[in-house]
């Protein structure tokens, strides 16, 4: 039977005690990490969220307490009262390793079955089992540290924005479905039968309305939901540090956010961050790195060699150029010993798997060995090597196709090769991506679509191209990336009703669609809207990067897996027919 804590009150956390506390009587509470029975002595390592402390029991001191300690097992919950003493055998591996608590009162608050896996810092237990028993997995030190760091990041952000005049305002969780790039999670209405709420992909429209309302500076740690395919840096539900500012322009928003990250890095990691962050246009990022979120911690830029091979005898190269594409390359320095012919074949299959038709290469061991050597002259080959700065020991990877495929393939290969060569420094490199195209062409529909959202402000000098050449319209939009991961996306917003109408027309939206989806926002703008802009920062992604975690699951208390299910509670789950009938919903088998 469990014992109550009558007469006992926790005075200290386990991991906070030090040799300076010697002689103090303390009460600690926690879980049994390990028991060691040495005959007349028993030692119990007691664990809480701050760390571990050693409890000591001697059968000559108090036989009843000694016997109680003897009955304890892994994961029992204990309260222990005793005197802090210096350990005779010190443990330099833990902060509390110089002391122990000589226990004079012990309560077993809860007994525990043998857990399905051992609760230790480093574990080989498969993730599926750990997620099924997530409440046990969360007892492990690395995960507890991650969750506590995430909490510290959130608090730091709140404090920073409060100091800078922001007002924290909650926006609704059940909203009208509006297009924002991903599928909505829908919530059926019982009262309004046949109609649905949507869970917000972001508070975008509401925060713009708050600017119209005159709140000037808004902040919210907003829960957001997107029904999209998952990966390591995505969850179907996530938290966004969401903000909007009035009477500002792009520079003001970038500056306030650089200040935020300076504060976070100083208070959470104890690191000084240099600002301003580096900036790069979208065009530069795509052409040099094949990505709008490039990892700039290492070089290996993409280089265009189309002009050197447009008249060569290799049909793969010339054909790509004749069809409006290009031929581009990356150079992996000192990689020839790692990338054997067999390894390059694997890279070729990888390139094909992400859209390329193939991969040409040069492997330079003693002399350059090009996969396309027989189709080109020595002069043509030497011109390529000179342009690329290639030399003995290097590997050149070349893709020829339509330019979008070439860039995306080489961008992905660049990251894969850098990881394989282990040349990515362990550091933090922030980068602003600016001057995004307003429109992107959709091959399937043959239409120009908004790259961000339809309320994004175009640059004033691009407005002349709205009707004639959408490809030349540049948006006042910006992304913040860190080590190749997008942390945030933001923009200045359109506030002129006439310009907003023109943008809707450019996106081929009808009057009915505009009214149905955005009517209330368009109406609000008729009553005086201040110039404003904002952005949303992924709190989960910041935590993942600062914790150096491999996945968002490592910084989320109860995460979903790749198929958007939660293994611990078996969610999502069926509901009974009565509940569906009330909502007027019938399940159609697929």
C-alpha cells in the first residue's frame, strides 16, 4: 500500500544538492533509477527532472527504513528525508556526485511494475515502443531536457515581445476554412448541420484584422494545424510564435526578429549572436544552392557550365540546353577516396529517385575520369575543370535537364554529399531569404499561383507587370532559415482594397470565391487599415535545432508519427454511429 507524505514536504530537487549543502536536513522526491544492495548498505539513485542524487541506508541505523529500502525497485516513487553527507566514494560523472543523503525517513508513495524498457539516457529501444509508452520515455533525461529547453525558449520569447510593446492576444481555434497552401483539418458543426469549422493553419487573417482594430503589435504562441505529409521537421499540429506589426516596413520586422534570436541564444544557450544576419535573394539561393532554405555552413555551390557544353558532342548536355534547360555541377572537394564508382552509382539512383534523368560525373584520382569523356574533346573537358576549380582528389557531379529539376537535384545532392563527407561545421548560421517571386507557375493547372498568400504586398516597382508578366512580380516577403531549415515566413500585407482586388484578379479568383473566402477581410479594409506586416516562427523547429535533435518528435511531448497517428492513445480512432448521426455524417468506405 502506498504511503502518504504526512509530515514530509519536499525541500529540494534531487539534482540541485551540492557539497555546500553538507549537514542540511532535506526532503527529496522522485523515481528510483537504480538500487544497489551491498549487504549492510543499500544505495538508491533517486531521479527527478533536475537530476539524480544517491540515497544511503545502513541496517545498523534504522532496520525498518533499511528493510523498506530493500523492497524498492526501479521506478518506485519515493519521498526521502535525511541529512546531506559527503560521499566517501565520489562520482565525477554527475553534478551531485560529491554527496549523498543519509536517509532517516522513507515513504514509498507508489510502486511500479517493471517498465517495458529501461529508463536510461541512451537507449536502443525502438521508437515505436517508446512512443507507445511515451509517459515513460519522457522520464529519460535527454527528452526532459529538450522539453524544458522548449519551455525556456517560449518564456524568453514572451518576455522579449512584452518588453517591446507587443500584446498577447488569442485568436479562435475553430475558424472558417480559407486556402493557405495545405489541407485543412475540418470540424463538423452539430448546430449548423452540414457545415464545418476548420482548425487554423495559422492565425493569418485574424492577426491582420487585429491590426485594423488598432492593436499595433500582436504576439501569440499559436497552435496551428496542417493536414500534410509528415517528415522529420513537420507535425500535423505545431506551435508558431506569431506576430504582426503596424506602421512598419520590412527592415523593422527583420530587426525585431533578429533581436528575438539574440535574446533566445543568450538566455537559453549562453551564446552571443552576431547581427544583422546574412541576406540572400531567392534567385541567388536557388541558383547557388538549389534551395530556398540553403545550408550555408559549407560551400559547394552549384555552378552553371551550360555555355561550355552547348556545342559539345554529348547529346544529354546539348539536348537539355536545346529544350530550354541547363547543365550545372557541384564539386565535392577531396571526395574521390570516399566516392568510389559504386558509391557514385548509389548517388545516381538517388538523383533519379528525386526527379533527375541521370547523373554525369568526373572522379579525379590520379587523373580525371569523366563518365562522358568519349563524347568531348580534351579542351572542352579542361574548360569544365578550370571553370569549376576542380583538381586531383575531387568529384564533380553534373545534372542536365530543365533548370528547376537541375537545381533541386543538385541542391539535394549537395546536402547528401556534405553529410557523407562530414564537412558541415557544428555551428549556427542564420540566413534571411528575401525578394521572393509573388507568383509561381503551376504546371498541372497552367495557372500562376501565389507563392505565399494572396495578401502579400508586391514591391511597388513590380506592379506594372501584374497583367503582362507575372514572373517579374517580386513580393515583399521574407523567410528566416537556420542551418538549412526554414524557421519562419513573413511579408508585408496589402492594405489597399483596389490593389487587393487586382491581386485576386491576377490569381483568377471570381467575385463569388473572393466573397466566400475573404469577404470579411476585404470589407474590414474599407474602414482604414494601417500598413502592416508580420511573420510566424516555428517554435518546434527552433527547439529542435537548439537541442540538436533529429526530429520534431524529440521536442514535442506527445507527437504524431509519419502517418499522423499518436501511438500512445491510438489516435485517431473511430467514433460511434450515434455521434456521427448527430452531426449528419455517414462514413463512406474507401
